[in-house]
C-alpha cells in the first residue's frame, strides 16, 4: 500500500499531537489542565439546543441536505451579516453553508490551487492555511508577522516569483493565536494588494464575536471593493459554543463562493439540516448569550494575564479572541517550554511554533477552562518556575 507523497510532507494536526500527549498522561492518572485547543467549556445555549430537538424530529430533515445549505440557513446568515456588520449579501450566490469553517478553509485550496502554486499565509496562523496547501501539493509562502507591527501579516514584501504563482492570500483578524486585531487601513491595503495581483483574499473571521473592552470586530466585507476579491469565513463554534456541531459559513465574492460550492458538492453532501435549523436559531435569536460569554472570557483574560505577569511571563491583554499569547522565558524554545510545562506542571499550552515560523518564542494559552482551573494552572507554572 502506498500513501500519497503529500502525507509525508505534513505533520499530524497540531491539536491531534497535543491530544495524544494529554491522553497518555491522563491514562497514568495525572490531573492534566488543558489550556491547549480553543474548545469552549460552556454549553451551547438552551434556545439553540431546543431548536435542534425540534428540528431532529422533522422527517424532511432526515433526507440529504441542500448542497449549498438550506436557503433558510443562508438567508439567516445574510440577515446576520446585515444586522451585525451592515453588509448586504445575496443568500443564493454570496453565502455558502460549511461543515465548520475549518472544512471551508481547507477546501478553498482545492477550488483555487494547482500543484506548484503558492498560497500566502501569515507566518503565525491557523495551521489549516498551510496544511491545505501541502495536501494540494502547493507551496506556502509565510508572510512575516512581527509583534512590533501589531502582528499584522506583511504582504508588501512578497517576492515577485512567488507572487506570480500565488492564488490565495489568507489573513485572519481577530487573530488566532496572537489575539491581534486589524485596522480598516490594513484591510484596505490588503484588498488593494489582492486586486492588483489577482489574488483571492480569504479572511478568517472565526473570532468576530469575542471582543473585549468594548471592541467589536468588523467584517472585511464592509470595506470598499471587498466583494471584488474577498471570501470571508465565519464559524458558530466560538460565538455560540458550538464546536461539536460543525457549522459555519463562507460569504463574499460570488465567483469564489461558487468555486468552493462546486468542490463541496462533489465531495460532501452538506451539513445535517437539523444542525442548520439550530444555527438559524443561534443567528436570529437573542444574542444575549454572546454578551454573557464575552464577559466570562474577559474576566478570564484578565485573570490569566495578571497571573502570568506576576510570575514574570511576558504577555499583554488581547482585545479579542479566546487566547493569550505569551513570550517563553529566556533559554527556552516554544516547544521546550511547552514540554516542560506539560511534564512538570501537567498543564497543556500550545507551542507558538506550531502556528508557523514567527510563532517561535511564544506559547498560546486558551481561556476555555473554568477560572479556578486557570488559576491552578498559573500556580503550577509558577511552582516549576
Ligand atoms: C484552535 O484552538 O486554534 C482551534 O479551535 C482549533 C481548530 O479549529 O482546529
């Protein structure tokens, strides 16, 4: 049996590796605190679960779903985009249901990238941007992302020989893992750059709803000319505690949405319509649950940053996302510090290097763990100091 060569070029998924380490320790009876994956510990709000209960009973939902998503779901997505960002979309041509935004981001490569092409990805970013390129036998060019530039990916110095073979440029703000946010001016420059170089601009907006201190993230589709070159990815996972439900959507340029739809209708048969019905309830029902959740994450953010600063770990309070991005102490790499923290404090943190080259020297801490476990984790990290 011979597997595809691209499998030799890709590492196991970052969080699959971390899960394996956690499981091995848990099997030995160790009390592991996981601050690794961003998987909300709070339940999906009741009104969404109730909508699912009803939807599951409907026999019409037991048949194949619509490939692009039910028109009712796509309409709810478009209405949410209008009320949240003032962006007007045609649900039939500019919105596509996804089985989670990870799935859509991966398959965008299938729709746009041929072997040997380039994908421009932030040098610190969601691993699927580059993983999708590798599995399509394409190449990733990492755009530098430095703390002194606010972790805004620098697309202005991409070499011409790369640009001539590039098809997609990925960015994502609020940013996973750094928590950085983008300005309108940055988005406008990115749009102008992609229009000039005939690139699809893929904006990952999975954390749009988790902003702190009054910050509310925009959609890139609000910006002038965005609809000419942008596709934006939204996820219900973090906003509505629905990671396990696998539901999101893509919105934006009709040609890009249609290309992604063609890939998807050839390889999947859509998300269970009952899940889409529950997602309609999430998007169109009361949004109080998001305010409540934001307040919890904001409190946890303060608690973790204060605790880490008190023990000499350098980090700043992010304006958004469910992550704290911290510098590793002198003398460690991301990996060696994450390993020490796991082996000696039994706390899982994600090594920054797992997000790309400029992630070296950092760790990411997820806030998706109850306050007392977060404090216990900080205490354990202090003890191994
Ligand atoms: C994260 O922790 O970065 C994401 O939740 C992981 C994922 O989406 O696979």
